[in-house]
């Protein structure tokens, strides 16, 4: 009797679990001791030979007493075997390299396994799996199927093609190798020439279903499970296409992933070829299920024709996850902060994401959180950001020396509060100028500030890197040069009618923890930094050169997320970055100071404000591809405008508020102006045109009052 078998008799699995303090789990249906189990997914049982086994049906694993110790202690199989023998009081000078799981395992002879596969066994496959008897006999003739321990078994070859082990499935539904410890290699059926298609499968039964229906007898790779997708490496000939037939698995409750999706990612990563994913209809769990329901060779061929590129599928999945993540950040900050406009929260969500991948970019936009007075939630917004960004560092009135040393050492996300205590003082202040210089430089990768370090006469000049993500909060204005590097987020004190959740850090941390985990996982995705570094997003013309530089990272992230985010990003950044220049001009324009000739005799008509939100009294204008409100229903002539996605107008007009003036003669008013929308007639009796003045859009209208009495 072997030492391991003797140990199993002395210390069977239930007693072993009691010794480990896990007796409550030692039953047929119990919570799994290896994960936070909400349902009874763990079981142990005894086979007819008196040997015990365990399995977690949620995916933690399965095996005997030795594999249980291996899983419980996180040790190697060899260490677990030694420990089990010691716990059972069995001594043996030499522990066998390959442990034996069951006493009735037979000496391995693959030829005998093949010979043991009878027509009766083939008939079982015909009934259970829907294969033809001809395929079953072909598999036997080619040594691709056999019987071991009364179970269907399949050969495991070494690199020279010699069968060195058997892979079989006992009645408990698990998969085992004999001899145990055999190196896992894929089962390859037939040869493939360069350019010939290759078909990859997770399971034998899917592969045989494909062969049965399609008639193919070569170019088949079976990875023996969803966890072995990487085994396709080096098997696909040059220039070939690999069709990866993944299964439609249920979502794993433990990690939220589908095993088939993860298998497909591994195949796409390691195949070294173009990988396409034919789709098995969702109502079928796998290809075998589909073919048993009647799928024909034409159905399989159609699936191959319509197969999607695996890399594109993964890219879309990543985009969807990123879009959902940005939505979560957007919702999180809006729970606690009242924003004047949605565009502010959109920009903040993109800025938070950029903090986790700032190494991908040449520039970083500062977030300038400002207000005209106190108690406008500036510090509260920093509280929220501190829970979300990478390596947050809250600082109030730090010295310049502290800043450049901390940034050089840790590359934090700087959350700088109370900057009005620095920049609103009167007179020349060396401390203020030093900080301004550091901020002027720190928005660009590679920026350094030279400083003397050392003591007394033993000093040297050292360059300190000052590039990192930064949010700056305070009352009032920043120096123009710092403001030029910032996306402004202006907050105002909320009214009594505006409700938000009370911010409690301990509660906010719980919600933010999940968002942080997703941000970290996204930032660590293979190739994500390289993709963002290589991105060249389209930049709105309404932004200045400097604004385009700092907004490019946020636009690259928005484009990667897709969906509504590319439009949200451009709308919000134009609205925020241009508002400080536009709004003062609008006041001047309303006084007739827009720079048009005096002969134009301007008369204020209305102010048009673009938005992406719905508003009261919407009027759809399909011929203009815009939805507007009636500007005559209020004494100030305010007209809300929501441009349709395919509206053929300059971005400046679609994103920046404009003032509309009535002129007597449109042609004269346009002389010498920069026309961005030429004269056109949106309705009878009205001719309009748009011009650009000092970076702002202006609408000029000529109205024939004999026709339009309503305007």
C-alpha cells in the first residue's frame, strides 16, 4: 500500500477539514471555505472505493486531501503531499513525484485505452452528443479517443508526438490527467498549411461537433479548457486565420467574468495570427449544443463569414467598461456637488481617469476649481477627488521647496487648496512667484526646475521634475499664465432648493473604492498606455493652441470610451475653456460693441445658448437639424439650442453661446467680417449669417417685417 493511500485512510478529508477548523464545510452542500460564498457551492463526497473528493462549483477548484491542503495553505503540490503525510502520521523517506489520486488507477497504456473504445461507447456519443457513428470510428482509428477507468479519454502528446498521458472525465464531472503531473498540451488534429484556416476550441465536444457537421479533419486545436487559451502559441501557420469558437458561459459570480471571454482574449494574445470569433447563438451554451439543435454546415459557414475580429471585440468591451466607469465617476461627484452645468461634471470624470494614465501624455490639464465666495463646495469637490484619483496629495499653502521635492519623489496627484491665500495678495511676493513658475512649467512632461541642494558651501544644482496631475482650488482668479493651463470649474453656493447627499468620508470611501479598483484595472490593461500615447484625437477649432494641448489627454480618453463621451468631451471642454472669454464679450456685444461697422445699426434680437440637455418648450427644426426654444417667450430673449448629431455647422456655433443682432442690410453688415456660416434663409422673410469676432460667434439677421409680423 502506498504512503499516500495509507494517509488517506488514516486522515480522510472530513477529519482533515475538522483539524483545520473547517468542519462546518465538510458536508455534501456547504459554503465554500475559499471564497465569500453567498450560496452553497462547495461539496465533498466519498466514491465507492472509500476515497474522498471535494469541489467548489463556483470555480475555486477540486481534488482530494492533498489538493485541499495545497489550496488552503497556498503551497506547492509537493509541499502539500509532505504536509499531508506528516498530519496523517505516515512516514516515507521518498515521496513519489507523481501523486496518485485513486487506488484503482491502472498503469497507463494509450493503445489499450483506444482498443477499449467499443461501438457501444461510440453509440453513447451518438446519443449523448449527436455525432455520427462514422466520426466516432474515425476518431478511434486515428487514436484520438479511448476509454480509461470506464470514462471517455483523450491523448496528451509530447512535442515529438508521443502519447505520454491521458485526459479523462470521471463520473463526478471533473477532468483529470493520468499520470498526474503531466504537462498540459493542446490536442492538435491534422496539419495546416500556410494560409489554411485553423479552428480553436475550448472543449473536445465542441471540436468534434464542428468536425462532424463541417466534414473538416484537420486544422483543429483543442486547448482542453477555458483556462488554457495561451496554449495556441506557435501552432498557427504564418498568414493563417484562427477561428476561435468560444462558449457562451454564465458570468462567474466571484469575478464577474465569462470564462469563454477570457479564453478568447488569451487565444487572441498568443495565437500570433488574425483571430476571428464566430458567434454561437446566445440561446445555446456551446457549439455542441447548437449542432445538436440542428445547426448545419451552412450555419457554421455563415458564422465564420460574420465572425468578428477578436481584438476588435476586446477593444469594444474595454470601451464599454471605460464608458461605464466614466459614468460612475460622473454620478459620484454629482451626488455631493451642485454644478452649474453638466459639462463641468463630464470634464471632471475625464480628468479623474487621466490621473491614472498621466504617463501616457505630454501635457496635463490643471483643474481650476474656483468660486466668487466661500461655501461653494470647492473643498468638498477636492474631498471627492481625493477618494478617486491616483496617489492623491492634499496640500494647503505648501512652500515651493516642499512641492518640487514631493512631486519629484512620488509623482502624486496634487490637490492644492486655498490658493487664494497665495495669489490674491498684493505687491511682489517671492513665494508667490516661485509657485507660479513651478505651475507654469509643471503641465508639460519633462519640465524641470533647477534648485540648489546641500548645506553651507557644499551645494550643487539639481533639476527636479515637476510634471504631475494637479487640481487647484480657491476663491477668485489665478495668474493668467496658470489659468491658461487650466480647465475652469466655477462653483456657486447652492440654493436651499438644490439637494445633494451629505458627504461622509467613511461612506464615500466605500463607493469610491469600487471605482478606484476599476480605474486601477483599466490603467493596468496591457497596451493601454501605448494606445493613449499614440492617440491623435480631433481637436476643436474653438480652442486655442494651448487649450488644445491640455485638452488632448481628456479627448483621447473620451474617444477610447466611445458612445456619448467623444461628444460630451468636446462640448464640455469648449464650453468651459471658452466661457471666460465669451461671456464678457457677450455683454459687450449686447451694448453694440462687437466691432461691426456703425452703418450696420445693430439691434439686439436674442441670445442663443447651446446645450445637450432637454428644455421646456422644445421646437424641432428638422430642416436646420436643431431643436430650439422660443426666445420671444421671455423678456431677455434667451433661446436654448440643442444641435442634432449631424448638424452641419462649425463647432464654435454648436458649443459656444452667441448673441443675435438684427441688421437693416445683411450684406453691408458682413463687409470685412469673418463669415463662418454664409447667408441663408431658415424661414420666409428671414435671412441669417454667422460671423466670428474675437473668437466668439455672432448671428446677424435681416428680417422683412412686411412678411414676418411675428418677430
